[in-house]
C-alpha cells in the first residue's frame, strides 16, 4: 500500500521534462513579457494610465470631430516644397494655440496635433491619384515628424512599400509565441505613434537584435 504523502517520482520526471521543453519556456517568457509590459505601462506608470483614460472623455471626442472637419489637405500635383511648407505649419508650436482655442482647452493636445498631421498626410496621399497610392508620394516628402512611422511608410512608399516592409519583418517572425514576435511587435507598436524607424539609435539596435535572432534560427534549423 502506497503512502499518500509519498511523491510519485514518475510524475515529477514528467513535469521536469515538460518544463524543460524549449517551446513551453519560449511561450512562457513571451506571455510573461507581454503581461509585464502591460502592467508597467498601465499600472506602475500612473501618469500614463491617467492620460490614457482621459482619451475617452467627451472633450476628446468632440475635439476629434472638429479636427476631422478642418484638417488641411494638399492638392493633386503638389510637390516636396508644398508638403514641406504645410508640414512646418502643423508642428506643435505652430498649431498649439489655434487648436486649443478652436477645439478644446481640456482635450489631449498631443492627440489633437497627431490627428491633425495624420489626417493631413493621409488625405493628401489619397488626393495624389492611384499611382501614388500604390507607390507612394516619395521618401522624405512628409518632413521629419509625422508622429506615425507606419502611416509615413504607407504615404511615402505606398501600398507596395508597406507590404514589403511587413514581408521583410515576417521573415524573422516564424512563430507568434516567440521572442522574435515580441521584439517586432514592440517595434511596430512604437511606430504607430512615433517615427521610430527613422531614429538611428532605435533602429540600429532593433536590426542588431533581429540579425542575432535570425542567425540563431538558422543555426537551430541546421
């Protein structure tokens, strides 16, 4: 008769084998990293959490309506000079007072400025015609700060450029539950609101990590 308090060694061995499984460890680290990042961003960083909640107020909603109605747009055929002049006029310092007076003094200024730029860039992109929608209006035309890297890639390099960018990144991410996925997803999330891919320091480290991970993948496959 076995002692109920006696540990089943076979069961322990099975658990150790399961925990040592590389796929399980990778998934555990990946999921843990995602939850840890979410906790840090939303709970630990209280100021950021409060600001995020404020985006869902009625003031922000009505501010977005007003900006959508009054956002400027470049005419078909406008070149680099026209885009550059307008881009300067949409910088935070240039539009701060007018946005606050016209739209709302309590809505998030950063959101208002970004949306103003995004609507200008996207509507101008569509105005240039089908050829430019497919191939883009040209690299660097939007100036040095659109505050949205993925949107910039779409506008400056078109549907073709954005598709190639994602195709390139997909070559390193072969599994969703992987370290590669976390690195690429974090980079892409940052590029929703900042032109990170234009930053030498951020992008060089990003590609350094990708190169290392890609090399490790090839070694494991061979």
